[in-house]
C-alpha cells in the first residue's frame, strides 16, 4: 500500500509566524512530511511561490496533488486525519477553536508593531502603544482564563499541547524577543511553549538561517521530517448514528419463492371529514348553517351555533386637505423710462463753475464770476539762476495766452509750470 505524501511549503524560520503555526501542527500530528523552505523578501520570491501556492502566500500543504493554503485550514485538515489534536471534551474543544480563530483574525496591532524575530533580543519596550497594550492585555486574559478553567494544572491551555497552543507559540516568541513584562503565571506559560521540543527545533533552524543569510547563501531548502506514514495512523472515528429512530426498510422478496409476486396495494390516505360532521354523532342529520339574520333581529343562540367574531372597526380614511392655490406673484409698477441722452456740440463744453462771491448769482451781470487776476511777474531777488547743465525755459505759458475753457481759478501768487505737451500742474 502506497503511503500518502505530505509536502509543507513554509517561509523563513526567523520571521514567518504563520509558517511556524502550521509546522508545529504537523509535528504535533507526528506524521512524516517534507518541508520546503522558500526565502521571503527577495527578488525571486514571487516566482518561487507561484510554483507552490495559488495565493502567493505561505504556508501551503500539498497532499497527493491537492493544496490547502491556510494555517488554520491545515490544522483542521490534520485534525480530521489524526485524532487528538483538539481537546477531547466538547466544551474544551469549542473554546480551543474560538481562541484559535480569534488569534487567526485579530491582534493586528501586535503583529504589525511587534513582528516575529525568533533570534532577536531587544530591551524592554517601556510604555507600549495603545493598540499593542490592548492586544497584550487581551492575550494575557485569554491565557489565564484557559489555564485556570481548562488547563488542569498543566503548562498549556487545555492540558496537553494542542492546536490552540500552536497558534499562540509565535506570540510567546514575540514576548521573549521584545522583553514584554509578564506576570508569573503568564511567564510560566511562555516558558513552557518555548521549551516544547518542536519549538526548540524551530529556534535552532532560525539561528542557522540567520547565519546563512549573513553569508549570502539563502535559497530553497528541503528537509525530510521523520514520522509515521499517514496510512499507518488511526483515522478519525466515524460519526455516531443519528438519535432519531429510522424506519426499518422492507425486506426484499426471497429469491427462493416461486410464482409471480404481487405488488403490495397502494396505501391511500383517508379523506379527512369536515369539522362539523366529526363533532356531531352519526345518527343526527347534518343541519345547514343558519342564514344571517335580517335587520332588527338578533342572532339565534343555539347549542351548535357559534357566534362569528365581529371584524375590528376600521379607522376612517385620512382626510387629505387640498393644497391652497399658489399665490399670484406681486405686480410692481413699471419703472420710469430714462431720459434720452442729448449730445452737446463740440464747442458747447464749459469748464466747472468758479466759486461765487457773496452777492453774486444767476441772472446778474457778474454771473461769469470774479475777474481772473494775472500772475505778477517774479521779483528779481526771488529769481534763481538755473543750474549750468539745465537750459532755461524757452517758453512760459501765461494765463492770458490760454483759451477760456482751459482757464481755472487759482489763488493769487501761484504760477503754472508746463509739463510735457502743455498739461498744467500746480506747484
């Protein structure tokens, strides 16, 4: 009889926590298998994993051509082939599965900020991050509760080493690596996990892997683990018979009986009788149902008459109020039309009016305003000689030379200085 071949594909010994869980389950089962270590975090890692894993992840268990590619699924598959990997009692087994499932899907902060490093040793972390501290407290509570209620005084969670302890082994290695402060009972459990024989073999393999990585000789490694063949192991017991009593099957006709065999008559189910006919004695003839009473009469009360229940009063339909008609938009008076713009001829422009003196106004002879006082000539003592490099002004505009529409009132004594093309500016 040919034995079933088991090939377990794992990652690095030093850093792959899920590979460690599946590997411990295989060692717990005591079967012979071949492990294939694929180095992770290298350029050819994805090409190598594509040959073994359909999901591109490890661990993967190959059993005679079909693959199982999850650590918890590998544990359940081995538990079906090899009895004793879960606790025997139903309650303990249920709690162990719940604890393993919680480890499989939770504690993300702990796995993120405390990655597995089997050979590394660091100082105490001091104050932990909030998420990491919450995960550590939850793990301690789970370990303490399982050991007190189901451990039976042993070093592990449910008495002997089981799949639940294999799921917790990488966390114990993390606590040792990062120097997490532990209580005496929790430290006792961590020491028990780290001293388990298969766990010590994994630590030695991790140390050899780190040395090979430092030398640059890290490749695919195949190791044959000794154990019993899968066909020699005791299979799981068959499922117990259902407690529901099954109807015995009819015995087949004896082949020794001569003559034609007649088919059994068909079992016709009896026709159910009406309720009223079943309640009355057979001697009394059936009476028709009484007709409903006319208006103003009461329903006849007899021994066989059952009053019909009155239907519940129906609520009146809701009153739907009609929506008020929309209000008409307000009517505003038309806006006044703007006056037409009258264009003035070019010569009709007049400069702004000058300030008027008291006693003057429109309609008077002096409506044009006060007379323009000419600018007195500069005095000789006030005149300054121009600088030698600046030529004297050749032309000086006078108020008398300007047209009427450019004359503006200015205080006496102010002069006009030409700028550019004749634009005047006050000093």
